[in-house]
């Protein structure tokens, strides 16, 4: 069993994060540059960390040299992946009186 999902990667960002969904793909920002596969490695590490799986279970099926990619995760369904990779919500600052 393995699930796939589409990703649009923005390399050289200020931090690694999942920012939302646009055009049917998950928008992901990584700090790594797009050279020598560094952005791809950062993407796989971020996805693995968010899904709490080993990085070896995350692979890029299509688009290794493109911003638009198809990522596969072994051991999870597409529905489980979509639920776990919801964009990080900005929390409102708590005020103390």
C-alpha cells in the first residue's frame, strides 16, 4: 500500500513548511537550494517528519528536476497523507491580562 500526492516546491525559503494548497497541489517551502537534489532531499525529510515515517519511505515519482512533483509514501493511503499534511495554522498570539 502506498499513497501519492502532488507538490509544488518553493526552494530557498526562509524555513521548511507546508503553506497550503494551490492548483490541486500541496505548496511546500524548503530552505535548501534546487541544486544537486538538495531541495528534493529537504522535501522528503519534511514530509517524513510530518507523517512520522522513515525518510526512506518517501520518494519522488515524477518531477525530480521540476518544482511540480508527485511524491509517494509507502505504508500510507492518499487519504491518510492528506489528513496528516494539513498546512500549519498560524496560532493567534495569546494575551495575558
